[in-house]
C-alpha cells in the first residue's frame, strides 16, 4: 500500500510538471491552468501540540471558466515531525506524520486585471494521514566504486520505521493568495495560505496551514 501511494504521488507530480512545461510555451489566452509550488506548514490548535512545523508541496490544475472563476483539482503533500510531547507520550525516540490530500479547489479571482491578483480558494475532498514512529538503526548496504566497477558492504546509520498507522478521511481547506504576473507569457508567481481541516473519528480534527510559494500558468 505504501509503495502504491508513493507511485501515485510520483506519477501525479510528473504529470503536473510535464503539463506545466508544455503549456508554458503556448499563448497567454488559455483555458487551462496548472501550478506547482512548495513551502512550510504550520499545525493549528491542538495539532500544534503534537506536530512541529513542517514542509509542503502542492500541484494544482483545472479549467478557467472565466478570468474571475477557476475550477481546479488540487494535490497537496505535507510532512511534519512529531513534537517532543507526542514522542514522550508514545515512548518513542522519533517520528513524523505525512498528510496528502486530493481536493476540488475552485478559485475566485477578485482583481483579475491587476498586476497583483488577489484570489480566494477553498474546497473539499479526500485526505490521507500516515503516522510513523522511528528508531535509530544500523544498516548494512552496498557501496559501489564507479571507477573500478566493484561493490563492497558498508555500515550506515539512520532511522528505521518501527510502527506506522494510516487513515483516510474527508476534509476541507480555505484560504487566500496573491498572484504576480511575469511579463506577457501568462506565467505568474504566487503565494498563498490555506487552512486545512481533516476530519477524525475520535478527538479533535487534524488542522494545519500550509504556506506555499510557486509558479502558475
């Protein structure tokens, strides 16, 4: 399951990048949009007690209904290390949490004709959370010499996942951003922040705010 999820994320990222590269060279009057970005993630509320600040990547694309309204599909991935409080309660030396989401995320541009476009974004969809506990471990692996063409065993240290828990739930996000036009190519730099709420069966929802910077066409 973990391998399939990794392949899904990699494939989706590759498709988005290819779309971005291919369409960025076309004319400015287009009906499709695509964007890619990354940044930092801040856990909110009770989630901030158990998660440290982390990082995010985001890919989005869709149809431009008009210059004011876009119907986008958004894929986001967030990772944060577990806080010292969470690790102490679990009795583990290390750990992290991953959250990926696939949401329908319509965009409303408030000032589409301005050099700096203000927009609102919000939507809902599927969220997946993975909680992983790790411990330091020693591994034996192979190191290969590219000059002589032979391999030999070496000892390396790192973190080993000793327990993992995952769940799928629905959730929503809402936020705002700024777009900065780059010349007359249709390219735009953007900065946005979106509050995310992933529903949970028991206890408080998982809430966090990714702040993302990137390029949109």
